[in-house]
C-alpha cells in the first residue's frame, strides 16, 4: 500500500491573495494616519494664529492714546497680520447725537485684527474684532 504524504500548507495563490489584502490594509491605515497628522498640523497652525491675534488685540486694548489707522507686519513661522482701528459709526450701531445735543466726550473705536498664513490647501485667515471706549480727541 502506497502512503500519501498529507502536508498541510498554503499554496502560492493563497499567499499572494493574503499579501494583497495585507497590503490594502496597511495602505488604508497609512492614509488614515497621514490624514490625522495633516488635521493635527492644521489645527496647531490655527491655534497659533488665534494666539497671535489675541496678543495683537490685547496690545491694542492697552494703548493709552489709541489712534485710527492700519498697521501690519509678520510674525515668525509664516504668519502675516493687519490691525485696523477706526471710529465707530452708524454701520456699527452707533447713532449720532440728536440735533441740538452736545457731542459726547467719549466715543467708540472699532479694533479689528486679521492673521493670515499659508496652508497646502491655500491661504487661511483668522479675524477678531472688538470695540473700545476712547476719548473723542484720542481716536483720530
């Protein structure tokens, strides 16, 4: 009686299919990981822009004699900023005094800060704004 050798194992075709499935899984995992890294980087850049904008706004709020105008500059790591200060008007909800009444000694200044930076997907920006009470002679 002849003996048959019953070896159990994988055929070359089964190994090739297994490697293809494993390759697809690894590729998908790397894409998810890469997207996560990109999202984290974009969030970090935006958070840094918020910090810069808040610092620029805070410095404007502490200026004793606030003057109308626009200033701009660059902050390290590719950020650009523009800070504008102007007297508040009707477009901001400030009504002129009724006819015959004296002009008040104080007014409102509108302060706006824009921080811009470049991403792979294109330029991004973050803008904040506020109003501050100023003496009438100190806003222009």
